C-alpha cells in the first residue's frame, strides 16, 4: 500500500490493513481524488465588490466579508497577512486586514474555508493594488460619462492608467437592502474610461498623478436620484423633522395606480383635441426621483463597509421640489452613510449645482438659488467640503466636467492629503458689518486676495433694507473686503451674491476660483416652484 502524496490526506497503508475488506477501494478512491486538478473552494463566497483588479484603501483596517455555512472558519491571505474569522448563525463572516501601504505592485488575495477541503484550493482575487479609494455618487451630473463630456473623447483616448481602477455599480432600485450589487472592477484604459463617470475620472486622475499612488473609483449614481432614495428608510422614520416623508410617500404609492389611470385618460383626450396644457405623467413611486431608500438598498448598501477614503457627491437637482426639507435631509444622509460605514467622519465632498438659463435683468429669488443655499447645509457636518459649479455651467447638465473634477481634487488634496498651502476653494462669506449706510463683507479662502474676473466692475450683488426689497448694488474691493451699497437703500440690512438661476457674478480669488453664492439674510422665499 502507498500513501497519498497530498499532505492533507489521512489515509495510509496501515488504515487500509485495519479494514482490509473495504479499505483498498477507499484508498484507491482517495488516491484518485487527490490526483485530480484542485478546484476553488466552493464553500466560501466573498461580497461582489471584491474582484480582480480592485484597489484596497491604504492606511486603514480593510474590511473583507462574505458568506459561508454557519460555523465555518474562513481564512483570508493578502500580502504577508493571514486572518481568520468564523461565520455567524446567518452564515456571514468578516475579517479586517491590518493597515496596508500603498502599492502599485499587483497582489493576490486568497480566500478559503479552514481547514481547506481535500482537493480544493483557495479562491483567488488577482491584480489587487493598494491606494486611495473614493465613492462617487449622486445623479445625472455625476453619472455623465467621459465620452459625453466636453473634450471627453480626446481625454478618453489618453486614459491609459494601469494604476487607476474603475467600478460601475449597476442601476438597481429594490425594496430591501441587498448583499451584492454586481458590477466589475476594470483597469482604466481608453475603452473603460470612455464610459465611466467624467467627474469621478478627473478627480481620480488628478489624485493619482499628484500622490503617485493607485486610485480606485467606485461610481454609484442614477439620473434623477433624489437624496431620499439614497439613504436608508429607517433614518427618515426616526427623524422628528422628516418622519412625515414616509407616510407621504406611502400615500403617493397607494394613489399611483389611480393617478396613472387618470393621466392616461387625460392624455388620450389631449392628444385628440390638443386643448390646454399637456397632462403630466405622475412619477413612478419606485423610481429614482420619488422612491425612498430603493437606490440605497440596491446601489449603496452592498458597498458597505468597503474600505475607502471618502465620498464625492454631486446631487440636489431633483430635490428642488422640497428645498426646505433638503436642509435636513442632506446632513442626515451624510451622517447615515458614515454611521453605516463605521469608518468615522470620512471626508465628504459635494458639488454645488451649476448655472443655467438666462442672466436676470432684475434681482430674483428663484428656487435654484435657494437650492444651492440648501446644499450648504452639508457643511454643518464635520469634515465636509463644497466646491461650486455656478460659473462653469450654462446648462442644467454642464459638459465641462473636467473643472468640476479638478475642483474636487483640490479639495481632497488640501483637506485630506495635507497640501495645507493649496488654495482649494473660492471665497466664502464669513461676516457682515454695516458702516455708514454700507455693508462691509469679510471672506474666508481669499487665496492671495479678492479680484474681479471679466470686467472692471463687480457684478452679482444685491442689497435690501428692512422692507426686503432687493435692488442691484454697487460693490468694490477694499482692503481684502467687499463694500456693498446702493443709493436706493439708505439703511441696508442684508446682501446677496450670485443669487439667481444663472447669476452674472465675477468675484474670484487670485487662484482663479469663484465665490460661493451666499446670502446674509434668512428670509423666506418669495417665489415657488
């Protein structure tokens, strides 16, 4: 009798002699089995976000998780680390790798049950890098692909970056949180970059080039997404200020079939006689524009708690219908993502929506200016940063995604990666004093000094007295401040800047970054949607 050469095999000639009537058959069977080609361990599964070509976040404990039979010991090996964990009663397991250093040298992660079954080998995730990972989320302005953006075809043709990796989360709107999201990690090439989110690409490319480390970009966005669809429903139910949103949506959902029927009847009539205003189709209550939590369930929850540096967020347009609520919704979204991820107050950067339409001829108090103002509620949370697109739009969907991505990269480099002397933001309003019938405004982020861009006169300022009647204002730069006045307002009490859908405003800092639109008042809106 001969012993199987596989060291895991426990059958021997002695064992065969103890049960000589059947052991020869057993021994031959085991020996034959051990001689076949090993297959990957089928007993352990890893979450779908762990794939070939991925990037792991450096400098933090990296979560790796998946499923196996309850009570299974799972082993994960990566670099020189070997970690084990036992599945819980529901078959879930998670280990955390010790903090890793950035590395452009591809590594392999091996995952298996322990001890490894005979004639099996670990599952292997290949071509893994370690660097910086960013989640890029929001709606259509984040979703716009590189090829569809300004000069995007030329940019894509040069997008040969082996150390940048791209992950697109497929659209999925579902009622319950999902364990997996599908998607695929891809090496950044001209072909893969062309269909990837343009803002995310430019953000990641700049970080990669400046830090000289691998970058992983996870894109999870859906055109038209409202913020409520991107956050768990229980946080709305528990919020004293926002809990009314849930029954409101449930009623809308219950009424939808009847409202849809009424619409279809009205549309048939309108198509026939073309009289009056064309009926408007009610939005699907389970769609990205109106649903609660469904995009979170299908497109955010499956990613949690994948190790990452932070979030770049470009969303708000579809919350123009509930601006006042958004002031509470947006900060809550930030808190909830951080709570579920369990990585502390990770950096959360967001884009203030772009300008579009005609320049106003008279001061206006429009909903889009109000929405930009509501977005600033995100700054109430720690470690949050805003960049504005108010000067580079000209369209509801501005095609100049490069400057937006680069402004996000500036914010990351200055606030996350330690380039403290880097000017990353345009001027932000700090305080106002009234002196001799004039409003004197002070700013943060003046970046070497305030300047006028395009022209020799400041534009975009309005001023009002206690009557709340707004007029165009004269504004000048004096000693690093802006002095605002009007002959029509003897005793000013409030100032606004770039307060329009498409403001004509030209106050910048010497770094070439625009002032964030602001107001000094808290007066309610005079206009409605």
